[in-house]
C-alpha cells in the first residue's frame, strides 16, 4: 500500500475533489478521458519534437549517472520537487497509476522506464528521494522500473532544465514556481510528446508508448497487432 507523501497530501486531496481520484486504488482520472478521448494505438503519429537531454544526476544511493542511461527503454520523465504542495503530488500519483497500468502487461513494462527528477537539489538529496520513492513506487515485480533522481548541485541541474524548457523560480517563502511537464522519450533519445498535467492521463501515456512500439516494429508489426 502506498502512502501519499507530505506536504503534498492536502493538495492531493484538493485535486481529488476536482476529479483526480485518491491514490489508494489507483483509479484513472475520468474527466481527462472524457475531455480528451484516447485514440487507438498506431492510429496517429508522434513526430520527434527535439533531442532529449542527458546530464549528470544522482540516484537514490548517491551514485552519479546520466539522466538518459538506458538506451533501450521508452522513458517517461517527470520533473517535480518533493516539497511541492500544488501539482507535483497529482503528477506523482499519475506516475504511480502509469506504473500500475503498465505492470498488467509485463512485455510492455519491460520496455518502459519511469523517471522522476527533482529540481530542488538543496532539499531533495538522494536520501530524501529514497524516502519519496518508497512512498510512491510499486512493489509489484512486474511493474516497470521507476528511478527517483536529483542533481548533485544547481550547476549540474541548470543545463538539464534549460534543455527541457523547465523554468523554476524561487519564491520568498521557499516554494518554487513552475509549470508541470513530463516528457515521452524514445530509445533514440528524442522527445516524442510533452505532457501538461491536464494531458498526463496514464491510459493516454500508455497508448502513446504503444504507438512508438508499433512504429519501431514497422508496418508488418503494426498489422500483426
């Protein structure tokens, strides 16, 4: 059973009142599906938008690694910070639902890599990210891998944020102003979709991933599915 991390609990419950269900049970956000019908996989294209950026990050153990260190996976990258009391808890809940949804199809799950990257390295140390991961990550062995990363410092973080167009402004109270963004990255390190919170519906993201896999397998693979 996952527990919603504080201090985002109040914001999460507020969001649930407007249609995002509570994290327990991992139900999809029905209003997103109603407003944005989900098409069939492969019935549309996702042209490359721009190259995806790597960069030096730290994993939950403090080990240095590159942000894009798995060239064989389709990556869903979400940029958040753990002290967020606004959209980040909702985004993390959607990532958790995405993990749960993908776990139902082990073949699909093996091709997916989920990444949560904090843009608050002063507070979100590897230890903080490890505790945050424990609250959100599924224990299901069939679930796709979900990495919780931070940056070693602001100097390492700055080019990553710039490459993804993620602006972060500090407020006097210590909170960070930002607009949530998540990125769908293909195995060739190309951004294929950019999601706002309104479009970050797990069923839609899975459909986008299936569309990329059909593209990868070619016309014959698409016809056989």
